[in-house]
């Protein structure tokens, strides 16, 4: 895989690694800004009559924010810092759904789309939205390469490789669930094949076909993050085939739990260096009936626990004390720019109150940090940008966890 440099609008030439870091930092800030846009419309609509102009405008704002969040996940996938919530998935069902969506929206183009699914395809361990994004990007690229007429074939099969293979990359031996996306479009010229996965590289220069150049770099990042491979074969004037190889998973697909949004009256502490995040989380939790306090650093949170512990000790010794109870739950941001981070904050809190319940939150996929605090006893991890429903369910589940 070529690691060529890319030139941004600033005129700076950045390496692929530097570009990925740059994209990740921007996406993290976007994730924080998106939280209020995803939360407040839901809260405000409750006081409005359905069908009114204001109600519909708020729905538009929320839907637009969700679309921005999807694009933001592309940036995080590019930076390899996206939140990937993996689950056992059936590739066939997702492929068939996406193919059907493209069939319905391809008109008036004369493009035939076929889906050939293997009857006995093993499951894979994958993030559902990430797999959807991969397939949508590849299918959209294929359709654009064919113009107004062509034939797109999306195929799945189970394959065992007893030796490495690959036209473009080396695919190691092993058992895989494979997806191939083939078109009979214009093909990819040899002189740009080594650049197609580079961030911001695009051949779409016309006003009607502008592209960000993120599509295939995002596909490559997502597939690689899931320990898969993406191979490519293309001939100018004949067409292109992308082959995705994913390690198989023998686990069964979990059934939906059908959790409902519910609240409570417990005391919750929010620890985040961004006041907008504290405000947004507070609005959700207060709407659900909880008693909420917010602090802007890990140090403040630790001092709060220390003071509470001192008052408890004083009351135990018969001394006069106002009395203090530890919060029932802490919602803890893992990435705080100043002072101690979420991991260290949790360690210090746990020393003071070993049984403290904690939910972690982050806009990055901080696997090591999240895994470390969960090993120490922390509960669920929430991925920014959060929604009203995701916060409500995670909080209630953690509070009810014995």
C-alpha cells in the first residue's frame, strides 16, 4: 500500500499518518459540538404539537445532525480513532438490504444490480454502521464509474485460503467471509492505482461530481481496523472488482433486548472539561428525573469524593457534619485536555469509594483506556455523539447492575 503524501488547501504537505491525526482531532471536536444538536431537538419537541412547522423543523435539524455525525465517523475511521462497537453480524442480510436500497434509488440510470449471497456464510464480528458505510461507499463508487448504464454485482461467499493470495495486497491464509463488489465501468488507470486509498485523493473534479476523497480511505481504514483485507483488480475499459476478506466468527447473533427509555431519582455526577457536554448530559438526565451535579475536571471530582469521605468519617465519629452521600453514578469523560485524564480520575475515585459505579464517555476509540477502567470495575462506555436514548438506557442499566 502506497503511503504517498497529500496536499491540503493550506498548501501544507502532510504524511498519511499526520493527515489521519489531523482528521481525528477535528472529528473529536465535531463530536462534542454535535451532542447538543442531537439531544435538544428531542427535548424541545416534547413540548410541541406534532405536525406543526416548528416540530418538523426540529426533526430536520436532528436528522441533519445525524448525517453530519455519519460523515464525522468517516473522519474518525480515517484517523483509526473511531468508536467501533463490534457485534456478531450476518453479512448476507446487510448486503441484501443495501443492494435493495440502491436498486430503489438508481433510477433513471439503466444499471442492473445483482446480489449473489452464499447460503452458508459464517457470521463476522463487526461494527454494523461501519460495514454499512463500507458497502455503501463501494457500491456508490461502482455506480459512478459506470455512468448511465452498467452491471453491478455484489457477491458473498465463504473461502478458505491455504496460502496467501492477492492482486493488490497480500491476504494471509485462513478462513474468511468474502464480499466482492464488481462493476463493468471505466476501470482504474495504472498510474493512480497506488493512490486510490489515500486520504483526500479524488478524480471527481466537475461541479456535479465533487468528492471529498475520503470514501476509499475510509473503506480501507474500517476494513483494516476489523482485521480484514481489501484487494482490488481493475482494467481500464473493462471494470473493477473490490474483494473484502473478513475473519469468520462462530458466535451466534444476539437477539434484541427491546430496552425502553426510563429514568429515576438517583444522584449522578458528570465529569467533563467541556461545559457544553455537562449542560447537554444534565438536560437529558434532569428530564428523566435524576439529580445532577457537574464538575469540569478530574481533580474537582476527586476533591468532591474526598470531602464526602471526610464528612462521612466525621459523622461516624459522632462529630457534627452536614452529611454527604457519594453519587450513585459518575459519567466520566475519558479525554480531558488539562489535568488528569479519565483513567487516573477513576483510579483515584475508586480508592475513596471502591464500589462507585461509573460510565465512561469518549469521542475517540480509546480501546486501552476503556479496557483498563472496565477491568477495574467501570461499566458501559458511551460513544460521542450520544443521543437521548443511548444515555437513558446506559444510565439505567448501570444503576440497576448489581
